[in-house]
């Protein structure tokens, strides 16, 4: 089996980090990298006490910027599969082994944790109603435009093969939240196989979540990324879809 590295983009995760780590399958706890984006709490102190490899940003680089550091560090560690898990305990960490296994067995190149198995479960788990509606609408748009058939496109629990990370031009993507959408739409454009798995999620005070204003901005930017995808498919040059030859 290949090497799986779990990366944690962290910001003020002191209250949930230990609980998140405890629910990660024991055989996957030996290769975990936490990237701290200038937390104002004891995130770094706790991570080091728990024996995690910690990388600290000197200044806040944003959610996308944090992920860039995560993925570069994982590839430098020789990862074959990289799982991104938020340390805020919003996503159930018990599924990460299954996600990595699907990739290791050559079934998919990318796996997402799908928070929306049913409307009842999703709302019961605490997802705000406006986020549920926007999630459903934007995910439908993404599936129609790209031809994929994913349960949702906006999950923060993701697993990637090393080939994906070595191929996509993600280093030039945004340092903000739209990084995730750019990454997935690029993955679809370049022909990587994307799958998903149901995952329990929890919404509570300590779990990270963007507010309504930033959610609206994210939604509009998502539609803009999809429009760029259509332009590129029509043959027009688009910066986030450069000419790339897959190995």
C-alpha cells in the first residue's frame, strides 16, 4: 500500500484538534501535517504536544494559501495519497481510510466527503437552511456544466492522489475559499475521476464556517469559475486551464 498523508489546514482549532485526532483511524495517525495560519489560540501548542508535524505561517495566507502549504509539504513527504481534514471536528474523521482506499485501489483519483446524503440528515446536523439551498443549487450547476455527478461540490473533506497534485496548476489558484472550487473544476477539465462518500457533519460554535456575506461571494465566484470552464471548453484561453499533458 502507498503512503497516505493527512493534512490539516488550521486556524484557531485548539478546542477541537485533539478530538479530531482521536477519531482518525490509528493506522493513519503517523503521517499528519498541521499548517497553522496564524491562530490566536493554543492550536500550535496542542498540535506539538500531540506529536503532529507543525508548519507555522508567519502571516495569515487564507484558506487557499493554507492548503497550498499543506499539499507542498505532503508531496515533500513522499505521499501517494493526501487527505485534507479540517481539525475543527465538523467532518467525521473515521471515513478518511475509506477515501484513501478508493484512490489507492485505482477506482478514483479524487474523493470527497458528501455532507448531503439526505435533506433531513443535513439539516439535523446543523447546516443552516440558506447554506443547504445554495449548496444544492450550486452543486446542480457544477454537475450540469462539467458532466460530473457528485452529491456535493463544496465539502472541505477531500482526498487526492499524488498524480492529481503533481498535475493540476493549483499553485496559481486563489488564496481564498474559492480555491476549492477552482481545484475541482480543474480536476474535471483535465479528466481526473472524482467520487464521493457520505460523511456525518456537525455544525457548532467551534466549527469553522464562513458567514452569509462570504457565502454569497463564494457562490458568485463559483458561477464565474463555471463560466470560465465553458469558455475553455469552447476553445478560448483561460488562465486557470493552461495546456497540460498528463503523464
